[in-house]
C-alpha cells in the first residue's frame, strides 16, 4: 500500500528536530510522498531545502491567513518567482480564517487574491485554508474560476459544511481529509467523507497538528496518514489499499508538477 501525505509541516517544532526519523517512520508504513507546506515567507528557503535533499518530499510557497498582516507587501510576483523552483509544486497555504481573526479580514482577502493570481500565472494548484469563512471563500473561488480559469487546488484539512464541499467540488477543487475525520465529534464530516467523489479526494495529516485516533494526544506525524486513510476507507466501505491507490493517483493528477 502506498500513500501520500498531501499536507504536512516538516519544518515545524516537534518534527524538525527529528525530521529524518519522522520521514523514515512514515516510509516504513508505506507513505511514499510528502507535501511540505509553507505558512510564512521566511520559511520558503528552508522548506524548499528539505525538498532538495529528500526525493519524496515536495514544497509549497505561500502565506497562511494568520500571517496576512505581517506580509503587507506580498504580491503575486514573489510567489511566482519562488514557485519557479523545480521542487515547488503548489501555492499556499493560503485562504481565510475568520475564527481566530489573527489578521485583518481585508488583508486576508488581499493576500488570498495574490495567491490566486500566482496560481493562475504558474499553473500550480492552490492549497486553501478556510475556517468560519465559507461565504467569502466560495465567492472568491467562484470568481477566480469564472474570471480567468486556470485555477484549481484543494480545500485542505476540510472541516466545513457539505455545502462548501459541494461548491468546491463543482468548481473543480479537491477536498482533503485530515485526522479530524476520526474524532468522535466529527459526525457531520464523517458523513461528507462517505459521499466525496473518489477522484476528488485526498488525505493528509497537517502534522504536527491533529493526530488521528488512535494517536490522540500525541504529536502528529506523517506516518499517521495511514490511520486516517484506513478510517476513511472504513466509512466508505472500501479496502484501505483501494483508497490509498485512488488518493495517490489524485495527488499526482492535482499536483502534476510532482510527476517530474
């Protein structure tokens, strides 16, 4: 069985200190690829450096909505330039977070638009974070697809409504499930996981956060994507090997630059 962890933060505290061991542990469980996600511009060089050293690790470049206020001058040009690196296969993590409101909402929307412009220019998919911002997220993505096309991506660590999932899917975006889907209080998300189209679904850890059952309370690692995938397969009445093969193919279809 081969799986891809489509979203992890290998350079975050709790993983970076033992990065090699973390990667080896995941590989030992059949995880054959990792997308290492950026959240701040100052991280980009280090995250790309990991992808240069590790042939099964790829990088993204982006700015998390929490960091929008601290990147007031970030435009599409910087993202486009960084994305020219052969190991960068995605733009993000970007989007909107109205739950914590750590950055001004107008700033969040401006930075999100810069990422969309960069994604259109580079042809790379967006990695989207959205929390308590469903209406604005749906409106911005709808406009992005309608205006110029050429924009796709994934709603990562999805915890939103079924309506948002359907909207994203209709626009051609993928939905990624993290360890949250295994939590006891995630009944609505589990129902969504049952009907997600097989060809528009990914799995991830968002490590070092959100360890799935049976690892609750631990520092999350990419190896745990195996547990999330097995749980989702059970919800859908599929064999874990089938779900692993499907989500792996989906990863390489969406992040097509990774095939190179």
